[in-house]
C-alpha cells in the first residue's frame, strides 16, 4: 500500500496587542477554523504578542500549552503592528500563510474562500472590505481618501480597500521576506511583489471587544510611512508648489504693470502683497526641508542595520512523550565468573 502524501499546511498569523478582552472569542473562532480545515490541511496558528501590557501573553501561553497547533512569540517591546506581522511571517512554516487581526473584524470563515482561491493557482489572495461596520464616518472617509491617494501615487498594485487580511503562497512569502526595510507598510509591499492575485470580498465586522489600538495620530504616521516608502512624489511637491505660487506672483506683477502703463493706476505701496509673498515662500521652504528630512531620516534608519524586532519568549506546544523503546536485541547471558585454582589434569 502506497504511503499517504502529507497534508499541506496552512499557517494563520495574528499580531496581538492588549487583546485580553477578545482573546477567548478569538481562541474559539480559531479552533472552529482548524476543525473546518482539518480534513484537507494541517493548521499552524502563530500568535505574536507585540509587547502587550495586559494578560495577552499569558492567554497565548495557555492556548499553546493546550493546543499543539499553536505557537506563541512574545516580542521584547511594542514594535508596532507591521513589525509584529513581519515576525509572524518569519516564523510561519505553512505552504500558505494567512494574516488577520486579533479583534475578529476579519471573519475567520473567509479564510476558507481564500484557501480555495489559492488551490486555483493564486499566490496572493486579498481580502477586500466591501463594508466596514463599527467605524466612524471620519475614519471611513480618511481611509477611502488615503487608499485612493496611495493607489494614484504609489508603485503598488494592491487593490483598493484591502488591509492586512490576506493569504500568501510560500513563494510569495519568501519574496516578501527578502524586503527588510525598517519603515514597513506591508500591504503596499505585498502589492509591489506581483505574482498571480485574487480577491475575496467580505463585510468587515465591528470589534468583538476592546478598543482600536490605532489613534488618529498613529493612522497619520502609518499613512505617511506608506506614502513616503512607495513614492517620491512628496519631494516633487516642493517644486510644484514653488512653480505654482511663483506663477501667481508673476501674474500679479504683470497685472500691476498693465494697470499702471495702460490705465495710469497708481502703484499702492503697501505691505499686503509683500507679506503674502514672503509668507508663502517661507512656508514652502520649511515644507521642502521637512520633506527632505523625512526621507533622510529613513535613509539613516536603514543604514544603521538594526534588527526589525527582538524576541523575548516563545510558547510552543509540549513535545509528545516518547514511547518506551524496546531493547536492541535479546538479553545477553551474564558472563561466567573466572575459574580459580589449578586446572584439572595438572
């Protein structure tokens, strides 16, 4: 009888930060997903604790001790969601790797549709949000504007309205792991890879518990990382603005000259136009210096060559007990004691 082929493995990577309140629901959902995949796939669950200040790491340790599908990684401090996600990608061993958030806004049952697309040949399967429940109108508006601006300016082919809920094949993941830049916008990096892609649309749910960890300031910094990492357009804005405002000043001077020569208008010696011009060009100078400094700061971070993250602790399933080993052969008879005295016949 021919040996059965081993099942392919699907890894599920989940960064966690202060998710104590929602962890029990997450654990239940992951166990249910594992059961649904069990007929055709082995499942590996990689939970990355990104320096949580609550009992998240203790919950992960307990989960790993009770379920041999689960591996936990505790980072030495809070490195940020994108770096924690990168750590999970580095540790995942599956043939396909799914990333999702711990708050269950990304429904785990959608993973089954992603796996089906992967079976059909897609290397990257994006989860695209058709609706987003439980979020404010301001966040929805700013997110929509950012994704469209990034799509217009960046060099990434990721679909609009996709987040970090995706499936990647092993070869796509290995290509992503070669990109080790410090300021990471992973969804843009994945879009840069290419490969054969597919899309699964889903309705994003409200958080099952707790609060979002992304304040508006963190979202602004995240958006800046995305734009600066994938486009040099912000640098070009300085001379675009300079040219536009210089043109306005020249038109104003031309208007003043025509009015004075043809209509004998008096040239009013006021401070308004001078003050306006000085203010605009001063603002443009400071804006340009700030943009240049932003890019130089990123160059500085890259050349330092620091590791993306540091691991403080690991939680792995307990090793199965080894069965007692049978003896290597039949027991040997004890050696005869040495004979003493004079040999017989002498």
